[in-house]
C-alpha cells in the first residue's frame, strides 16, 4: 500500500463561493478593521476526501504455467527474467514475460543424475534378486535330492538293527523338514524380491516423471498474452508490483493482468475515524491527479469490515472501493486519484466558518456586525464550515474574529436559548 492516506472533509466549490470574505470598516474607535463573513443560503456538502488508485474491476490474469503447482516440479520463487514495459498494448499470443530458467536447469541436471542413479539401482536390484532366487532354487533341488537319498537309506536298512533303522527314519524326517522349510523360504523371498523390485521401479518412474514434467514446464517459461489488451504489472499482497527481478511461486502464478478498461474502480483507504460515515451507495467525485482538470462521478461499491495498520504507525485504515461511472480512454490502471465521498448533502442551508462560532456556558453564538451577539442552533458540519439551523438570516454579517470590544456586545435574542432549556 503506497498510497498517502488523507482524511479531510471539505466544502464543495459552491460552499467556498458562498463563503466570500469581505472587508469592511467600522466606526467604532476600539476597532479599526475587522474581517466579516456574509451569511448566505446555498448547497452544503459533507465530504470525506481520500487518495486512491485506479484498477480494473474485471481483469484477465497473465500467469506462469499452472504445471508449476505440480508436486513433481518442486520449484519455488522463480524470478522473472524479462518482461514487457507496463502499459504495453499486446495482441493475443504476443510475448509478455520470460521466467528465469537457472533454478529449473539446475534441478533438471540433478534429476538427470538421480534418474541415472535410480536406473543403476533398479538394474542392480533385479540382478541381485535374480542371483539370489537362482541360488535358492539350486538349494531346493539339493534338498529334494537329500530327501530321496535319505529315503533310499531307510529302505536299505530294513534288515539293520532297530537303532540303525530309527536313525535312518530321523534323518529322512529332518531332510523332509529342511526341504519344506526351504520351499517356504523361497516363496517368502520371492515375494520380498518382487516387492523390492517394484519399489525400485516405482522410484525410478517417479524420478523419470519429475524429469519429464520439469523438462516440459521449462518450455512454457516464455509467457504469452491470453487475450489482446494492455499489460499491467500484478500487485502483490505487500503492495509491491511484480516486475523484472520479482519472483513468482506456485501459490500465486500471476505475472501481470490485462484489465477491462470499461470497468475501472478506485481502491482507496479511509481512516478508522471516518469509516463509519462511509457507506455503500454514497456518491463520490473522482479526480485524476495526472489530469487535474478532469473529474468523474462514482459510487461507493464496497467498504471493508477489517482494518489494516499503516507501516510504522498505529493508525488503522479501511479499504473502500469506488466505481468510475464514465468511460474515458485517458484513464489507465495505477493512476492515482483524489476521491471526495459525499457523506451528506443539504440544499439551501445557511452556514458559517468555524472561526466565527463562539461559545459561552455551552451555548453557541456569533458576533453580529451591528454590535450584538446572537445565539444560534447548529447542525452538520465539514472541516471548515458548520450549518446554522436557527439564529441567522440570509445576508447577515458576522465577525470572523472576536471583536476587541466584544464584552460590550449584548445578546439580542434569547429565544433559542429559552427554547433549548424548556
């Protein structure tokens, strides 16, 4: 947010014209010259004036490739290497920006090395499991032969002593058990080997997919316009604009925007003191700082409910969005504006400068040019003027400053005072 925040309520031009200050001379020996104000009836406005910045209500983003959000890519904070100047008019498909390939190329080389390493690991795993399974099959064959040999020994010991026959039976049973256990071990290791090979194959495929994805997305680092129009640099949440040297990330791929110049708004900030006076639907006048002779009408579209702190201060401001009613080809996004929001408007009312209003025992009054004091009843006000609802007439002359002999000025009419205390 680089906007200078102002919170000033001012009178409209008609108010200023109505408040023409005249100089007159009095015959009073105690006063040589006094500044007077002539009371008139005219239009009176209460305004909140704030600076803003034009932007398009509807914009098409110019984005980096969405493939950067793929978890296989794993690139963060990619710098913008080059970019068209802000405000450039482009056609659909024209070059807008180029992303820096340095980090991507380094990652690609690392992935290429990893793919080669994974391929070697995969081939080694297949070879190891093949050799191991071959050895286990040979062991099974040997154990099967051992069982047959022990069976023959048992058959041939039919006429041997019982102890010899019993030993031959035990040897045969042990050989059968070894053979059965070896078959179980073979099946278990075969399953384990298949899983090991599968994991190595999956890891290799993951590396290859990352390599391919990164290689393909690098071909999209040259960013083109999605439509014809003007290129405006994207403003980040911090308020800074993305330009050459700025970085993008997968969470925010927008490099620039292409605004719809037929729907412009002014984004402004109102202080916490005045935000409760600003409401959706209020009229506004929008001035363009670059073209002070131009003025546009507008309306309050949005008033934020959440305030933000200004940098290095404790002051809070609230975002306000104002639409611009007219279409003008000189208007461009990012132009600064001076916005006057009409909080209240009164027709044919009397008003005086604050400097002319005085107070005694809580009662407001003015010094009239005829040498008297007049109690008044006040109404709404802006920064410089206040409405007088009762006590003054059109054409009355009042002192802007306290006269030197003010103590000699009597109250001429206490009717308002009496009414207020009934």
